[in-house]
């Protein structure tokens, strides 16, 4: 595990301490959890952005339609 040192605004650090005490959880664990959630949200936003871009690409739409047609064909055969 890596040790990481950072600074936080006083008010944010105070709020972190209050929540940590309320939940009986170490501050570093709350920060770790919050960072994991935030990074996952960033990944989701990247996926959304890529899908929005793909839906405007005629070649990608055509490829998707062909793939869905093949998928439906395979389902119906089963």
C-alpha cells in the first residue's frame, strides 16, 4: 500500500472528521471509498460520451444494426 499525503480545505477536513466519527470509520477509509466512487462515475461518463458519439456515426449505427440482426437470428434458431 502506498502512503499519500495531500492537503484539504479546513472546512472539508472538519466535515470529513465529523462523518468519520459518526460512522466510526477512519478518515482514510472514507476518502478511499469516495475516490473509488468518483473514479467509477468518471468511467461511466466516458462510456456515455462514447455512446453519444457513436450514435452520430452512420458507420457505427450500421454495424450495430447488422450485429443486432445477427443476434436476433441466433436467438430465434435456439
